[in-house]
């Protein structure tokens, strides 16, 4: 995951094509060169049965839930064929996602693999930000039917020169199960 010079094309710039220019300049720089973001995040678990699912999902993803606010950093980089987000929490827990592009923006999508979870996601560019839109989910290689598919709300954008991100999962008929997010600074 070594950073590449600004002039270098990579898996992210190729996937977005001309759409890459619609991203906020700080997001462009981060995804062109890679980088490290750090700060505090807030982790929330749902109530009742939703909380049970949230705790199971957090365990599977190696997301620590013993405290609501945690120190956090994410190293964003890429290989020739993948985008990689390596997250590290202040207790040493790590959660790594590997994103593989399929096709190209705006019709294409990414496959995000994090532990036993694989998400098929497309991207909507909204006011310079990047919003993931779920298209499908599989758990340990088994595709979930549309009616059982968790919904997710995941985005990143820049506000006042800082990186704001949010990830939330909900289950149909149950409600919010797990979310985490915060405002991070480039290091």
C-alpha cells in the first residue's frame, strides 16, 4: 500500500474515470496517493434484538464495542487491483477491508471483503462526497436474499478540511444494529 505520486493513475482513479474530478480535492488526494486519517469515533449498538445482531456483527468484523468513543485510524492505500482500508482502534484491534472494482463508475460496483462479510456496492457522488450504495450482501460466501439483506448507510465527505465518515447497518423489521463514524484528520 505504498503511496503513489499525484500524477499516477490507480485502481480508484481508473474506476471513477471522469467522475473522479467530482470528488472533493482532499478526497481526490487521499485516494490518488493514499494516506492515514486519525481521530475519535463513536460506536453505537442497537437496542434489544437489534443489539444482539449488532454485537455479533461487531465481533465478526473485529470492531471493539466495549466503549462508545474510541481512538481510531484508517490507512487508505491500494495495490494495482484493489483499494485497501486498514482500520486500527485504540485497543489494537484491526479491521481490514479489501475493495475490488467491477466495471467502472457510474454503472460499475466494488466488492468489499471484511472478514466473513462481502458487500457489493456502487458509489454515488454527492456534493464532493462519496456515498456507498448497497447492491448485495453475502455472509461466508452465501448470498442473502434481498428481503433479508441488511441496509447500510455509508459515506465519507470533507467538512472544513476534515474527513467525516459514517457507517451504519440496519436489518429489515428490526432496525439499526450497528454504526460507527467520526471526524478524522490527515496525518
